[in-house]
């Protein structure tokens, strides 16, 4: 099994996970507020349809279930972001910059930008990138790449 693939995917999803973490936190806060909000009644004299059960209880159960699911997702994302942070602590600033440039932010002309920033040749930049990914993978999974 090649753990570099897992490391690469983790880095490529870093920005999306950071945004999702913030969005999930806001969504959970909104749902928590909705649990205590008052639902308006309907006094039009229309007959009760369906089971005639308590809709407030059904709504509350659905909100609690959704909150639990979102909390679980947020915890998973938080764990992944913490793994990335801990993996980065084992790297030099140069290696962090390489991984951020190539995997997190990506885009066109990344190699050229890194080459001009550090005054290195293309082959040495790619060699350093591979070494940085191997170090990151070893820091995360304890497996040499």
C-alpha cells in the first residue's frame, strides 16, 4: 500500500476541509437554535392529516439526528486537519512551502514559481518535493515512502 497517495489526498483536500469545518460549525449552531425556536401553530380548522402525532417531537428528533451527523462530520474533518498540522511540525519551512505550493494550492506554473523563489532547477525542485512528501507521509503514518 502506498501511503503517499493518502498523504497527497489529505493535502489536496486541506483547504476544502478548513472551509467545511467553519460551515459545519455555523450549521450546527443554526440547528441548535432551531431546536429551541417556537413553531407556529395552524388554527384554520383543517382536519389533521397523517398519523396525527406530535409534529414538534418529530421535528425535534430530526434536528437532533442532523446535529449529531454534522458533529460527527466536523469531528472527522477536525481530526484530519490536526493530522496535517502534526505532520507539518516534522518538516522544514522549505518542505512545508513545497507541499503547500504543489498540493494544497496547486495551479499552473507552480514549479516555475518555486524555482524562481528558491533559485533551484526544476529537477531539484521535484526531487525536494518528493522528499518532502515522503517525510510528511512518514510523520503521519510512520511508514517510509
